[in-house]
C-alpha cells in the first residue's frame, strides 16, 4: 500500500492486487516500532498525520537488560533527537493506508488473482510477505532459517504510567520486549513481543490469563509496574530469510518477500518501508534521466537491489547474532556479553552511532 501511494504520487498508474484492510481489526495485537525514516515516508504520503492520536506513541527512553546484570539505556534527549521511535497500532496503520488509497487518483484495486498470471504491466512489485507464492513461481529462491521460536504478542495495561519508556530483556532462552503504547489505555498501555522456544510459547498461550500475567510479571520483575492483559494473545513462528534474487525483467521484491529478520530490534517494517523509498527513488531517477527505458528494465532494478541488499543483510546478521549470543548458557560467555552491554552503555559515541543506524535503517 505504501509503494502504491509513493508511485502514484510520482504520476505512475498503479494496479494494487491484495485484500483490503479489515475495518474491524480488534483481534490484531500487532504493534510496529517505526524509525524516523519510516515516519518521514508516511508523512510524505500524508498518512502519518491521519493516524488516530492514540494509535501512535513516542518512545523517549529505552532500557535493555541482559541476563547477568548487563544493561544499556538510550535516551532521546542524550542522543539529540525528539524521539527514539514511534510505536504504532498495526491495524490502524493499515486502515489509514487503505483510506489514503481510496483518494489516490492513479491507483486501482484489482480483482484477487495470482499476479504472475494476470499482470500485463511493465513492472510487477511483489510485496506478498515471507511466504510469497509469486516469488516462488518466478524462481527467485528464498533461503529460510527457522529459529524454532514463536513471537507471542498481546496488549497490556500497567498500574504505572509508561512515560514513553520501552523495555527489553535478553535472557536464555527468550527475549521479552515491552513497547509503550496508548492502547488499550492512554499512558498505561504496552505492546508485548515475547520471543521464546515454540514449546514454551504454546504452553504460555494455553495458560489462563491469571497464570500468564503471573509469569509475565515474574519475568519483568515489576520494572514497568504490575501488568495485566488488555487483549487476547497471539503467536507466530520466527525465522531469518533472504531472497536469492531480488529482481528480474519486469519484477522486483520488497519487504518480507525479499527479507525476514528476528523482531528483537523492531526493524522488520522499517526495512520494508526503506525498500519503498529506495525503489521509488530509483524508478524516479530512471524516468528523469532515461525516459525511453521500461519501468521493468532489469539493470535499473538491480540498482535498487544493490542499494537494499547490504543494509538488510546487516540487520539480519545483527539480530541473528544477538539472539544466538544470548542463547549460549556458558558462564564465561554470559559474563562477557553482560560486561559488553555495560561497556556500550558508557561509550557515548558508540551509542550515538547505534541510534543513528536504527533511526535510518
């Protein structure tokens, strides 16, 4: 949807094939952590300001804890930015994008059918997600490495104000994140993302609300107050993945169809929206400098693939490395990784560099 709006803004005619966002999305527990680059794109598409106020919450501080006393704290004020990230309601964002598309003069929704059998357009952009059937039909290939973990998501309410603070605990064998969020209760809500081995995730999904809350509060130690569920729970399998080919004559991959990363850094959608920015820029430059070339010119599309391949592989490697680092139970390694976290906390230039990378991923 974001790509359709971006290309239509540049005067291209766009056919959008896919299911429209559901108006009743009360069962969608997902939240997105959006960086400055993603917010700037949504602002340019006139989507950001149309979001309901309580569907987006600024993150001003981030506190990350290891499993042996190590900790890193990030502050927007110390880093010289207005906020470190924004936590956004997934369903609200999709609905707002869908509403914007209704008023986009160059976008037409097409009937549901496989793209590769119906499209006569010079360029087909494939944004179907990590299980893309069109990508498979094109023979693009996708190297997938399941983690054997599930991400458990829910909405939470705390008895203490969140104060714009995000929390994260790296432990063996799970990673737990609390994202400040003004739904279901303004100033007291959190989005939960709890990555854990599949069997443990299934066990916790089967718990009563009271028992789940007890385990969650024991895991967080009351750092963010006493937490209770404000929604049902949901879970999905996690994996690392990268397409072997990102483009070919007349087609290109974006988002999870091209790459999948662990959610521990909250960069999945940011990478996809960065794909949108890059592809729109490459196509716009090509139209201005080489107007005789087709939009689906493979050499042009390779410029986009080269530009996006390196940062997505780097983010995938970073999240994968962190996950495996904290998955090792050995005492010497546990001490080293926690000492390393504390050392990074005291190195201002390194923290600024990490913040800059996350804001612009």
